[in-house]
């Protein structure tokens, strides 16, 4: 049992035909709570990344750069900017990792509800049940709340999701370009150090891109599975 992956454990759970209603209610409520916590986790990671960007700007253009560390006065802490773009990408990687895991939890919720609470699945409202306090683009439900709603409202909703996603990508890319352009031009920063930070940031960016691709594929797979069901 300990050698099973999460996917295999979920499959075994769904194979059970006789499920206690109280256990089912507890399990689904825990899934919803985890979803909410994951949204907050993703938001915190992104907020920390933005905060690091602000610190980078302050260190670049601020005049007061002295600090006392362990009784030793450091005249210039601006070289600390080397780690900021790398840590920012770590925060973004954390956020997309949470997003990937959240999609898995959502799929388990739909599968369990569809098997043991078929009326929930048939209602089409299951997608609205999973709470999410993260970025809009990652969990804005595509389910129409009102069939009488003007089609333009749904279209605007989709456009806002797209803008939210692309704004984050453009802002992150733009800041990374800006940060390393500043670092490579700063005589206080060694070229070797700037190159090392750039390489680390690019590696993390590759991981982020891979997670985003996997997330997109997972979303399409879940959508196709739901339509077949």
C-alpha cells in the first residue's frame, strides 16, 4: 500500500461501492477545505514574489544601503539583489505547483461526487463547489450560473481570465529582463555572479513552463473525461 502513488490511491477509493455517507461527507468537506487552503497558499507565494520585486527596486535606487549584520556594518547590500530574481522564480514555481495539485484535488472531488452523489454531477454545479482564493485565471469557473444571462457577460468573464493569465506572464518576464539588465550593467555585481543567478533563474523558469504545460494538459483531460461522463 505504501508504494502506491496518489493517483493509484484515488483509483482504489473510487472502486469502492459501499461507502458510508458520513465518511463521504467528511472526505468531501476536507477536499473543499484543502482547495481553499491551496488558493491562499498560491496567493501568498505570488504576493511574496511581488514583495521581492519591490525590495529589488528599493535596493537598486535607494540611498540607504547600509546594514549591521552580527555586529559588522556592511556598507553596501545591493549585491543581495542577485538572489531576488531567483527566489522570485521559486515563489512562482511554488504557486504553479499548488495549482497543479489543486487540479488533481478538483478531479478527485468530481469523480467521488459523480460516483456516490450522481445528482451533483448531473446538476453541473460541482465545478462551483470547490473554493479558490488564488489567481482568477486558475480557477474561475466556466459554468454559467444563469442560462438567461447575456452571452456577452460570459465572454467578458473568459476575456478577464485570459487577461489575468497573460498579465502575470508578461509582468514576470518583463521584471526578469529588467532585473538582469540592471545586474549585468552594475559594476558592483560580478559577471560570474550575474551569470550564475541568470542560469538558476532560467532553470526554474523551465520548471514553471513544464508545470504550466502539464496543468493545461490536465485541464483538457479532465474536461474531456467530464464530457464523456
